[in-house]
C-alpha cells in the first residue's frame, strides 16, 4: 500500500487500484480533533466519543481526498454478511449490515475498523465498487462472497474482472484465537493450511488476510492486493481493539466512483 500524509492526516491506498475514475482511502488515526483515548481521527461514536468530533473528523478526512462527506452511504456494522446495494444517494443509515456496493458516481461507501479487515473491491468493466467489514465472524460466514455476489446480481460484475484490496488489520502474529474460532475457520475453509497457524505460540493464530484472500479466490476474484499492515503492530498509525482495549477509536475506509 502507499502511505500518504497531509496536514498531519495519514491515509493509505492500494497500488493495484487505478487513480482515474476511482477514489479510495484507508485513513489512519492521526490528524483529527478527538481527545484521548480516541485521539485523534476517530470515526465512530460507538465507544464514547462525541458525534460532533466524529463528524468533524469525517469531514476533514473526506475533504482531504476530495470527497463530499454530506452524501455518503454507511451502515451499523454487526459482524455479519448482509450486503446493501446503494442505488440512490443516502447520507447516513441505521441499517444493520457489513458490506455496501454501488455503481453510482460520487457516492462514497464508508465503513469503520479497529483490527477487523477492510476489503475494498472495484470492477473496472462495469464500473462498480464494494466494501466489506470482515472480522472473524463475517469472514467465516462469507461476507466477501456475499459482496461479490451482490455486485454480480446488481451490476453484472464478472468476479474475474474485480480488483480487491485487503487493508490494514490485525496480522496473524498478533491474532491469537481460541479453539472455537480455529474450528470455525477450519470448518468454513476445507484444507485450511496457512489460515490457522499452530506454530506461533501455545494457542492457534488466525490469518485473516489469507483467509479473506482465500474467500475472494473462491468467489472468482484473482487480482488481490494484501496491504500487509498490522493494526496491532502499528498503533501509532491505527486504532487496535486488541492492542488498546475496547475504549479506543475506529479508523475509516472509503471507496467512491468518480
């Protein structure tokens, strides 16, 4: 991924995504107005920060990359697989879901993260985009698959045309999991070699990057960029629920057609 910085605000983009016709960004935690423990570019009120701060942070981030924060689509994320197709121009949703797709220009799709995996998708032929929030539960349940299926159903996407990016999130070396999680991953992905690791410590470790890459390939996507940036290992740049505890901020990811 490419790291960009302006006015103390950090954001990251996928090298494999085109710059023409598409704007996307995964924002870091710096350059906002929120006080500690949400310091400073917090994008969620879910852990106690004020709505005023979050709106100011979102506006600051969107305007930095040339997007309009007043016309975006978002959802109430619940670690599931529900995918919403946005075919008009909503601003803020209370719908419970974990993925969004659209083929509408100038309609940013916006989700929030703090260790879970941002998966961004772009179909350059049908000019459609998608974004998914993939924690371990959503990954196992198939949120990436449902996002691709929604793009295919709504916009005629051929999965083989899709370019996908797996963004900053917790790395396998930092993601120790219990037996239940390991079993669920192994059940959902037969031949789970490389997805659940047993050589990094006394407990199993889950590799959500490789697991989501596997899910994308099984959905027919073969152009996949893994950003390779661990939120847990880079708390100077990102919020991490596991590294910092439950009372911390959330960083945002956005994708929008020009």
